[in-house]
C-alpha cells in the first residue's frame, strides 16, 4: 500500500558492464511509471539509459516489453502488499495490527504515485489483473483481521471493504487535494476516529 522505493541501480551507474538482474529492470520500470510516465515510460532504451546498461542486458532477461511489465507488476505486488503484510504480522494483537497497518499507509506523505499511476491504467490487461490480485489480497487480509476481532464472516468482509475504501479515498485525496486532509498534527486524531468507526460493534 506504500510506494516501492525508487531504485536506480547503483551498479549500473558505476559501470555499464555491471550485470543487472531482472529485478533491477523491474524496479527501474516501476520507478519510471511512478514518476508520472505511466506505462508509456516502460520502454527499453530510456530504461537502459537510466540503468547505464545496454539493450542486450534487457534481452538477456526479457523476451519483450510485456514480459518486463509483468515482472514489474509482480515486484509491485510483492513490495506494496506482501512485504507490508509481513511487517505488520509481527504484531500479535489484531487490533494493534490493524492500527499499525493504517498508520503506515495513510500517514501524511504516504501517498504512492506509483499506485495512483497504475489505478489510472486499468485499461491495460496486465495492470488490471495485478490490481485485482492486490485488491483481493488486501481486502482478504483486512477481513481476516476483523474476523480475529470477533466479527462474523459477512460483517468482517463488509468492514474490510469499508476500510479499504477509506484507504483508497485517502490516497486519492492526498494526490488530488492534499489541503483538505488533516494536518500532520491533526492526523492521529483523524485516524483514531476512523479506526473507532471501523471497530465499533454493529
């Protein structure tokens, strides 16, 4: 739910002869998408220049541009969902886990331009599939947390949808109209009120 760190491979910058991994290329593609270029920014020559590499390095790992997009999206799923869930899972208490999760993904300056760019590219079948996978994974995880908190399955799912809708709305506002969101000083109370509403018994 938070932005994949923009990784411009230092080994590629130090030497055009340095061997880049498929992950280096995937991270460079994600960085280019998140910087406002959208999927159009996933082009072999500009990415090779960004990495200080040759096109031969790209074709060593990928047969075509679509394969790179697929790898980049898989990397995004891993970093922006699986790794975040793994981090909060270190907290044994489900309510604290939920609060820790939402504190991380909605705090001021947490807006992820990469995710916003992907949300604007749902006409691309690979992006649509990745977003569907991520959405189902995130909502399923949230539903599991509400289930651990004692809510029945249907109610846990409903609250998970509400929580995820809050996250998406907050993310869009943070991008389009950040001035309407609470200040950093007021943010904890804002988040606390949201959590209280989500956790309030029916």
